[in-house]
C-alpha cells in the first residue's frame, strides 16, 4: 500500500516528499512538494529553496514543522547561482566561466548550509485540502469550485464508502473533493471494497498530467483514472462495473453519455440495444443512483433533462449556485481618524459633525484675530492670548467609533459586513436526478418475505378471531367453575320442583 495521502491523513507535521500549500497572502496560495536536500540545489547552498516576492524559504525551514506554522524568510546564499548570474552578464571570453563550472559541481556535493533568518518576510505552511488545492492547482481546464462541489457532493449522497463515477476529470478539482468525501480507508487487497472515484478523461495530455498528480498525492488506490471517450465507451473499467451509486458529469454534452448509465443495455434515446451477455451495468443494482450534470448554458440543461426523463430518471431538478462572499471588517468612522486605509474620516454622527464645524469656525476666528494683530487692525477679540488656542483636532472623542486610549485597536470602530458588489461564481447550472433501483422478481420475493402484504386482512382477522375465541373460552370456563360450586343443591331443588309441579292441560 502507498503512503496515505496528506489530503486524507495529514499527520501533525510536514514531511519530505509530501505536498504542502504555501499561503503567501490571504488569497494567494502555492502548492509545493517539500524536498529534503543533501547538497546545494540550483545554486542555493541551503538546498531546495522556494523564492517568492515575500522572501526566500529553503525547504529545510519548512520541513518537520506543525501544519499551519508561520515560517520566517531566510537570507539565502546563492553561491554559484549568484556567480553564474554575474558570469552570464560578462563577456564570454572571461576566464571566470570555467571556474564557476567547477564551483557548480563542488557546491552540489557540499553539505547543506544552515538557513539564516532574514529580518522580514513570512509565509504559512498549510496542510493540503481539496479547497486549497482548488485555489492553487495548475489550471488545465475550467474547474469546479468549492461552493459548487460541496453542494453537488451533498446532493449526490457522497459519503464514506460511496463509489462515484466522474467525467471529465479536467484539472482534478472535483476529483480531490470527491475522494475525500468517499474515503473510508485504503483497500487492503483486491477484494476489499472501499469508497472510490472512477474518473474518466478524454484529453490525453490532461489524463497523463492528472495521473502523475494522483500518484504524487498518494491517491492511486482511491482514484481509478481512465483515458476514455465516455460518449462512445461508457463507464465500465476493464469490463468490470464500478458499482456506482453517485455520478457527476462535467462534459460538454452530458446527454451523449447518459444511455451508458442504465440498468439494461440501452442505445442513445432509450431504445433497447442488442443483447450482449458480457454487458454489465456500471451502476449498483441494489441501490438508487444519484446524478449531477454540470452545464454552463440552459440549452444544454434542456437536452440533458429530456434525455434523463426518456431514460427513466426521476426527481429531475436544476439548481444554480449563487455564492457570494461577505467581507466583515471593522470600519473606523470619525472626523478625528487619520486619512489612512481602513479609516473613514467623515463624521460618525450629527453631534460629531456639528462639533467639527464649530471647531472650524473657532479656528477661522482665531486666524482672523492673528491677522488683525499683525496688521494692527482690531480683531474680533484683540485681548486674546494666542497660546491658549485649544488644539481640538487631537482631542479624543467618545462618540461612536472614536478613539479611546483604553480601547483595544482591534475592537475600535463599527463592525460592518459588505457583500461582494457582483456575483462572480456562475460557472454552471446543476441538473440533479435519481435512478431508482430496478424491481425484479427476486426483490419482490425478498420484500414479501420481510413484509407479507396482500394477506394482511386474513392474518389480522384470524389473529383477532382466535384471541376472541380464547377470551370467550376462558370466560365460560370461569362461569362454569362458579356454577359447579352449588350445583348439587340446585339440581335437587330443580328435580324436586320438577316433580312437584303438576302439568295441566288447559286444552
Ligand atoms: C470542464 S473540464 C472538467 C473539470 C473538472 N470537473 C475539474 O473540476 O477540474 C471538462 C473535461 O471533460 C473532458 N471531456 C470532454 N469530452 C469528453 C469525453 N467524451 N469523455 C471524457 N472526457 C471528456 C475534457 O477533456 C475536459 O478535460
């Protein structure tokens, strides 16, 4: 078995040979496979080094740290790399060139130099998740984003143990999300059936790149990627059924592939195909199957829905995800705030506006007085002490959002939330449907054995009748016992009275 994927079993700390997601800033992520170097790499004496606009990071500083760590940038020694740059800039005849070549080979054999922390710059090392992979993966196609795939996986009932069919694989964004959803352990052997993703890709170069990625990410045993045109060849793998209960189609023409997702061999349009004893359905025969197709325009949706209905899918509906980000921040509003980013130096309320106007008027008056004194003319108040002019600008205010020395900076201002001005997430319409499992004689017999139906009246009636008979019998038994107690005397009386009573014939 391969080493478990860091997407599924990340462990506590980073390790060599595994993928990490480097967070450079809030929305800027970079996938990086961490390397343990034994000598200089690419001219860096500290070994393999990540260079970013936020500084340089030798992999040695990113290895064996807890996931989520903040790592400071290093002052890297570019060694022969720096010399090579200089050499490239000089005349070709310069003898330095041959010396550098020697330096290159000796540097690679030299032990790795210890990294020295730089005065500024840092990054975060994050464990890989499908969400982070979606935002950082190399795009080979349009990809399915998190708001869409989280909803899709929920609607197609993807859960640990589910077997999903996915086409096309594209850049693998949905593949990574779905493999996490269905993961319930790695199969121990060929007979150990676990949750799995059966992914199909028609484009050869995308297929090859994705196959390499799947291997790098430790997902080989959980994702079966096949190079295939699913419109023509369907979804079985080496003639065997994936036994899927969930299907996701992100194809230009999903309706072209739907007839392969049936319980009996069908042609496109729903007509029965020729008998083929080798044919098996790619679907689990014992469970209902949930499907989602992903199409960018409504005309494609209409064609898909028509085909789904023709082929017997039920509960067909369409959804569009209109995901909107809401930014939450503290807005510092007040005339005394500086005109900087994150501050709004307009009045927070009417009181603050009036106070500001008054102070400006006061200041105007003061200026006029000073000018009057300088010119010798009488000002509005010639006895004024110039030094006593109050500096109102720097006074703390207590109105809403104003500065209070005691207030913590992160608690200052008003908490505001603003949705994005426009929706940027329309990628596609999602069509959902369900294919119930087929009801055959075997299923009917099993159901009849479990819940005998059709005979309910007889069964229930019989039971009632028997219970009633039993009750009556017990009642009569009780009565007859009571009667038996004084039966001798009663019998004598009856006999005597019978003898004593003369029979009269009135006729
Ligand atoms: C939009 S991309 C899929 C993106 C993918 N869902 C993701 O999240 O990264 C569509 C893919 O379907 C593939 N494709 C198109 N026709 C196909 C076919 N007949 N069989 C298999 N794959 C096909 C394309 O090559 C393309 O890579």
